[in-house]
């Protein structure tokens, strides 16, 4: 089941119709109030499509509330906003992907399928997957990253980005490779998403960020 929170009824109904005709079960809500009422009954979705601009509690506040409540289903932010600031803010709040209006219905379906594939794969991480490089240590079992023993608070995608780079220590990974591995789709126009995540990841790692190297014209690697 996919939930979609969108106050514009025409957009909401079009998206729900598209999802249902492409094989998904889907349900819409015009506000966060309706969403949380459904969640309170124990009905969690496989994925949530969440508009940012909503009456009352906006999308950013809703996703923060979801994270505080311990909900772990993937979230795709759907919004008319397309600035890098809004994109980074949404991703940093814990969103798994971001699509800006206007968007094509088939592109939306492809994004949903990609996030669902990625969500399934994330559950298959080896429990003994402990990686280290320089002052940074990543423990997939406990989902903790530390820098000189101090925990770094990362979003799911930042954690996955760091894990893949550390698993391939000293190997250069292209932006397209990272996009496919982490987000589950390959689109040259979306490689900026990788750069945005590398930027926020470096900020959160502090002095540990020195292990992430930029290889101009190619991509990124971890070494040190």
C-alpha cells in the first residue's frame, strides 16, 4: 500500500489513479491529520508520497514527526519547490527521494519502484559489516557511524553512501554508479543528488570528512 498526502484533490486523484492502474494499492490524504489517524490504527504503508506545501502541518514537519515516532517506511517528497535548499532540507529530514512538480506519471512510478527496490536491499546488509577508514568507523549491524569514537548523526541515504564508498575503499565510484546503487535508478540529470549528499555527509563527519576524496570528472572514493 502506498499513501499519498496532497491537499490538491485533482493532483491527488490523478496520482492515485496512476498508481492503481500500474499495479499498486494506494490511498490518499489531504493533510497530515488524516495520515496520522490511519497510522494510529496500525496501518503502515510500504511507501509514503508526501507533499511539502500542505495546510496546517507541512511536509517537513510531518517527516520529522514520523522519524520521532519510529516509523521506518521510505518517503518520497513531492513538491513544487525545486531549489537546492529545499531538496537538501527534505533529504536531511530523512526523505529517501525527492521529485518536483510538474512531473510525469511514469517518472513518478519509476522513482517509487526504485525506492522500494532499494528499501528491500537495505534489509540484506550483513550483520557483521563493520568498516573503518582513518578516524571513521561504520557498523551496519547497529547502524552507527563514529568519528574518533563520537557518533555522527546521518540520514539513511548518507549512511548508505558512506557504506558503499567504504566497502570499495580506494576505488573510484562514478556518480552514476552511486545513483544506481543507492537510489536504484540511473538518470544523468539526477547526479546532482549524489553531490548534495556528499556535501552534507562531509559536513556531518567533520574532521573525518577527509577520507572522502573527489575525483574530478569521475566521482568519489574513500581512502586514508
